[in-house]
C-alpha cells in the first residue's frame, strides 16, 4: 500500500529493500552534487588563471578521479558504521529474547499500547507477532529495523562514486568544449542549473521543502565557483 499527501508529495512505498534503494539514491544524489561542485570549482579556478586547455584538463581529471575515490571511501566508512550498529542491535535484541521472552513480550505489548492500541488489542497483536517472528516484531517496533534490509556500504560506495563521476563530467565537458572566455560563463550557468536539479531531488528523497533545498545548493555552488575563480584570476594576474 502506498499513500501520498494531497499536495502530491512523494509516495511512501512499503517493500523489502526500501532502505537499500533509498540509501543508494541518497548516496547517488550527494555524489553527483559533490562531483558537480568540486570539479567545477577546480576547473573554473584553473580557467581563471590561464586560457590554455591542458592545465584545465589535467586539474579537472585529477579532481574527478580523486573526488570519486574519496566519495566512495567516505560512503563506505559511514555506511559500514551504520551497518555495524544495526547488526549489534539485532544481536542484542536476539539475546534479550532468548534470556527473557516473557519480559520482551510485555515490552512489546506496552509499545503497542503507546501507539494507541487498547491493552487487549495490543496483547493480541504482540502475541500473534511473537509467535510468528518475535525478533522481527521487536526490531520493527522498538528499533525500526528490518533485519533483511540492512544497508550495504558497498552499494552506497558504488552509487556515490558513479554519481560523482557522472556529475563531474558536466563541468569538464562545458569548460573544455567551449572557447575562452565564454566557457567560464557557460560552466557557471550549467553547474547552477544542475545543482538546482540535485537540490530538488535531494529534497524529494527526504520529503523536505524543495525551494529551500534548491536555494542552499545553488547559493553554495555559486559561492564555491566564485571563490575559486577569484583565486585563479588573482594567481593568473600575478603570474602574468
């Protein structure tokens, strides 16, 4: 079953593997955003210092490769910590159920009462779910964990690296294929439009306000590009 608000917000599907998909999507959006901003900042900065193409290509390529690996590593470490925590909580709950099943049943009944069920209904629901799969019932109600849908660090790392690489291709292509100085203005424009899109998608995933998310990403990207272009221009002037 899915439901959505009258305003047309993103529906909330309930299916096995949802945490994996959302985690991969989140990592992908963040990776793409970072790929766009960080690579654009590097190539715009270098382009501000010199009209030559080769330095821009070398710096952009280094930023692309290094950034993709860095993003993948960061996601892997972060999600690995989350996964380890979830596994530890699962084992703790399994141990508690083995040591004190009656006490855990009472706890589950209390949790359902706190959610608005009467004592009689809560007892019936908790008893039936415990008979079916006690561990799954406790994990779902107490910890909001699905033991079959624990997030994968490899999946997040791959999604982030690929998205970073794809996102980085936009400023690379714009800055390399267009003539100087039009390429700098075009890169600014292309990057800000792309950031508006990633901001919208990130807000859509999290159910947040679209306008605020778009403003944050666009303003942040504009500041990064402006700062690196200024630095590149100053260095270029000094060297020249």
